[in-house]
């Protein structure tokens, strides 16, 4: 089965969020079960061709895209995902992709990704490569199902091609002006109030994908149900409900070669479930790295996150002082983002320099050390389509404390709710006092070493590898193909 995997980001080449992790791992797992996967991604300014040994595709030199509103050329580079034979093709168009950030607020942001969608089709045409499945991801590539059916349907190469749209975060929908309907090569009569590509007067890339994809996936079973409700559907819940039989929730996996405490080169001491005493070495190392005094019996709560309203840190603001006053606990925090959240954690560090350590920015090695050295990991997200850090935490024997939502609900079972058989702590009501009470529950159990060790062991025993998810994706591809 030939799979065209189109994405706007992919590790190790470019990453702003979890989509990159999926794009770098799922294609490799699919290849291991017999799929022929080709990944397509823009060549951003930040991707250095020499660093990744990329090869210039001289046979695709200066390929032209003719759209109703512009005519542009692009070149193509190619390489492979690390430790695999999965080919990655990079669309090189400096006018669109050599900018200071991966995503922009520039006037032509919609045009950039329409161009990328066209370029992916063009590369497949030039190589005469027939995809059985076009797997597009989020709004940046979600026009491809409609384009396959209504722009490139003249080409026999795409006869019998089915499409799958993966929604990683429905909160980002790609809404732009009506004139872009022509740029995408779609019929103008698709745009009318309530029509297949229109949403509140705009051309909605995400809605277009939801309407025209043969099947739709989300990154966890719970999120698949949540986006079909007004609370989480961001206005697309109605149309998703009409397609409910085509909506699959498939939990993301994690890269257990990168996130593996027994192999991790970033941490002070490798360990596994049979050598948990070495976790204390990592705890001491990360606490001291964050400028805090080390006390073996003091529990450490880790936070690694984008600082965005979605992540729920507004719940922590009113109760952190109370927690620190009444309980012996330390926090180690890594992240960056919205200024008011950065200001909150800076204040917490200044007010409690021996209890709260912070690092504002991105630091991959430190992220590994926080996972390895913390006793607990806090994720109070308002919504979380899948989440990866809670799975990393379970893998590292670090007990998650989460809001019971999306992928967090699918991976973390509350210790008390499951009568002492859970792998973490979770809460339903999204409020500061409930978050505080959940943290306090976790701190109380922490001091029962036998019970805590059992929680840790249950978490480390779980299987979050991509193999399970890849097999379900293959079933989804077969389902989508059966509809063509």
C-alpha cells in the first residue's frame, strides 16, 4: 500500500508541536508493517540540507505550479527519516518557506500551504507515483482530499486514491479569504453560506478536509468523541457528527528509542523498572541543575509545556502559594510562550527560590532530565487531543497528574477512582481547588512507598509504542480505500 504522508512539520527536521513527533514516527512504524510511505514537508529556512545529508532532486529542477492567482516554481530535496528507509521529500520555495518562523501571521499564510499542497501532487506526478492513500495532517494539508477529487481528478494517477485527514488539534482551522478557493483549484460554487468549504464567511481549510476526506482520524479515542460536541468541536461538531462513522480515534504512540530511561543519553543515570533506586540519582541531578536544594524525601513535580492558555496553568496560579505553604514539595518547570504564564512562573521562582526552579525556553536534554528526575508530572490542560508528556512520564516512572480530558483520559487512570489500581491522578472539574486537591492526594500517596512503587510499576509496564497505533492506521487506510 502506497501512502503519501503530507505534513507541515516532522522531526528531526522541524518541530513546533506534537504533529512533528507523529510525522517522524508513524511513517517508520507503517513501513515496518509493509506500507510504502513517502513523507512530504516544506523546506523551511531552519532546515539545513547539509546537516541532514539531503540530496537535490535535479530531475525535478524548477518545477512550476500554475494557480489562478499566482505562478511559482519550486525545487525538491530528498532524504530519509533517521534509522529507516522512509523517503522524505522537501518542497523548496524560498519565497514561501524561508521565513523566520514555521508558521506566520503573514498575509499569504493560506497561499503558502495551498502552494505546498499543489507541490505534493506535482512531485507525485513527476515521479509517476500512485498513492493508494493520501494521509494529510491538520489544516495545512487538509485541502488535499478535495484537490484529489476536484482538481487532480483528470489524472489517472489518482484514480482509486483514498484520503485520510488526521486532526491533531481542531482549534487551528486555517480560515482565509474566498479568493483562495480558486488558488486551490476548487469549484467556486463550493463557496456559499453553509457550503462544503465555507465557514462564517471564510474559506475553511479544515472544514474542507472534514467534508471531502474519505476517513478522519484524531489522536486519541476520547478526543474523537469530544470534537463531536459543541464544547470541543470549535464549530465543526455538527458536520463531524454527520460523519461519525468515519471518525476514528487512534492514540499516538511515543518514540521509545528516544524516550527510554534505560538508554537515554541525556540523563544522569539510566534505569528501568527493576532499578528504580537510580531514579534518585536523576532526581538529585535535575533539582541541582535547576538551582534548588536537594532533599531526597521532598517530592518533585515536573512541568514541561508550551505556555498557552490551553495548558491550564491558570488553574495553578490561585493555588500554588497554598500548596507550597502547606506541603513539602518542589517544582521544576521548563517552557515558554504567553507572557502572562512566563511571568507567573518567574514570580513563583522569585518568591520561592528554594521550591520552584524554572527554565524559560526550549531545552531537549533538560526535558529528558526533568522526566527522569521528577516524582510527578503536572498536565492540567483545558483540552489535550493526545498529549505525549504523560506517556513519556509513565515510561520514566514519573506519575502524571492530569485533567481527565482527551488523550490524558485515555492514558492516565486515577489511583483512587480505580481503587488503588491506577497509574496516576486525574480530575474532572476544571477548577483551581480541584487541581489543588488532586495534587494534595498525590502528595499523600507519595509518602506511602509501597503504594507509590506500585503506581510507578504499573505505569512503566504500559506499552505506548507506535506498533499498536500503526496497525490501527493500516485498518483505517483499508476502510478509506473501501469507500473509493
